[in-house]
């Protein structure tokens, strides 16, 4: 491998979540989206169950997603009385600010060979690969888990069954500027306990 540790450190530490508010009208080339998905597919996976499933929305597909999620939000929240017009409008408008949106699904192994949490963790590893690949290509992206993510009624729209999970959406766009938000993390030393003897 010709990649140096320094290059990997830089890629990982400079990766940032970039939100639709900073995306331009430009479209990310589908070949880059395919590279992002190919790298997602190389995430670690216990017993090779490869639980990640993706539905990619672009072009008119973004409008389809926008309509679906806004309508579903209305339907569910009108039943329980929590409907919020602003949230509804956000669900309708946000997809249209993106170049592509990738719905992130976890497909449960039919033989349940590993605990469910391991399938969720493997899918999260796949999403980190997507984040890093997008960053390497200079594409903006972030993982969002708001809106209809945890609605049972949403699953079938994304080809998922009741035993599967929708884990959110990876939003993608071409950033308008090279300015990146500053990364914020507490020091790793506060999160490690070494046992040496
Ligand atoms: C599982 C998961 C869910 C997330 N959901 C949201 C979300 O719903 N809305 C949001 O603005 N950011 C979301 N994020 C992105 C985080 O806000 C972001 O990673 C954090 O602010 C750190 O910024 P960075 O990614 O630029 O380092 C999510 C991240 C993860 C890992």
C-alpha cells in the first residue's frame, strides 16, 4: 500500500460533517457516489453477513424521497398530535438541497448468525468508510438520523422488512467553499485506561 500513516491520519482527523446549507447547486458525479458505496462494502463484518443496504436518491428521486418523508411525517404526527409545520417543511425542502441522499439500511441476517447490535455496528463502519471516501474526493456529506429514521412505517419504502433497521441518511453535496468547520473533540487521553501490568 502506498498510503502513508500520515496521509491516513490527515484524512481521518480532517474529515468533517458538511451540511446541506453549504452545498452548491452542483451535482456529485455518480462515479464518485459509486466509489463511496464500493468502499462502504469493505467495512468489517462478523461472519461476513454484510448487513448494509443502501437506497440512492438523486435527480427526481430526491423529490420522491422529500414527498414520501414529509407525507409520512404528517400521517404519523397527526395521529399522535405532535405535528409541527416547520419540521414538515424541512422534510420537504432539505433533500432538494442535496446532490444525492443515501438511505442507510441494516438487513438482518436470515439465520441471525450474529447479534443484532453487531449488524448495526458493521453498518456504522460502512458509513464511516463513506464519510472518509467523500472527504477524500472533496465531497461534503453527513450522517443524519432525524425525521422518519425510526418510523416503522418508513422501512418498506427503502426495501427493508420489519426485522431490519433504517439507520438514517447520508446527505451529499458539493461544498461551496474549501472552508471546513473546526473539528471538536475532547482529548483521547481522557477516554483511555491503560493496563500495563
Ligand atoms: C449515528 C450518528 C447520527 C448522527 N445524526 C445526526 C443528525 O441527525 N443531525 C446532525 O446534524 N448530525 C448528525 N450526526 C453528525 C454529528 O453531528 C457529527 O458527526 C458531530 O457533530 C461531529 O462533527 P464531525 O463529524 O464534523 O467531526 C450524526 C452522527 C452519527 C455518528
